[in-house]
């Protein structure tokens, strides 16, 4: 590598973004006297959504710091739990995280999700307009400057994805209060109110119902309830919260 350069050390959890930093976690990066440290870190592969403190020669600096030749940089991971100031904690998920979206809604977490691909510009704009934390495995999306806030989802397994989000953000959990289909709030409903939406067997077998105030979908403790109950109980237990 020719020209001025800096020494960059990444926290263990960030090294997956920088293959050439493994196994030691360190790389040397070129500097030009103009680009910010945030830009350099992102150019190496790490979205700033995943970056906590930036240290230069042991001194904390902002992402706008312009590094000089020979500086030693330490890139720490974002701290858990992560606080998102300025708005109620709400999420926006991209098209690839549908199962995670439904599970967050099952737990009563305000979660926007579209089953069609809106495209990165539209998702970033929606995050900003509604002040929602963008959850995605798309590093390009998480690098968009329009985003209000964002977080990379590391796992590809829904159980682990849910655990990640709950550990990182510690959202308030209010199970069984949101529609898993549209994110609307649920209300108690009588069998009579929902008669035109229920099949005969359901009407005969169940007495406790809820209905989405937004899309009108009906809910009851059907065949999959035990599986859903297990997801809820596991989330509450792992989050250290009681019913």
C-alpha cells in the first residue's frame, strides 16, 4: 500500500464485515487527508449502524474526524442495550425478514413490514419519515444517509434474529396486542361480532376472540397457539421479564 495510511483494529463482532482483517482484527487503510473516519470504516465494509465508539490513539472521536497518517484507530461495536433517542422505539423490516416481523408483532412490538420489495431508497425514506429503526441484512441499505436509524441482523435463523433484536434494543413487550398480519392493534371481540368471518367449526370450538382494529382480521387460540405461546414464553424468559 502506497501513501499515508492508518492502522485500524476492529472489535471481534465486527470482523465478519472485514474479511481481510481476520484473524487478528487489524488492517491498514489508506488516508487522503479529506475522507472522514466514518467513510473509511464504511469503505472497509462496516456499516456505521454497527459502530460504537471510535478511538484514535486512545482518544474518542466522532465519525467526522479526518484521520492523519500514522494514527491508530480502534473501532468498537455498538453497545447493548442500544438506546434510540428522539422517538418511541419502532421498527421497519425489509422484505427478507417477514418471519422476524411477525414474531416482533406477536410480542406487541410496533413493526412495519411490506411483503413486496419497495427498494432501498423508499425504505430509507420511510425510516426517516416514520422515525423507525431499519432492520436489514443489506449493508448497502444500512449505509444510506437518509436512514433515521438502522441495525444489521446478523443471523439468518428467525429464533436467533428475534433474540438479537430483543437483546440489542430491549423493546417493551406486550404479547398478543398486535395483528401479526398488518401491525394494527387488537381488541377483544365477541363470537357474534365475528360470525361472518368464522367457519362453523371455529364457532363451535372457541369462545374467546380478538379482532384487529385496522384490517379486521379475527384471532382465536387455534391449532398453532401452542407454538406461538412457546415463542412468547421464550422471549419473555430470555428478556428477563415476567408475564
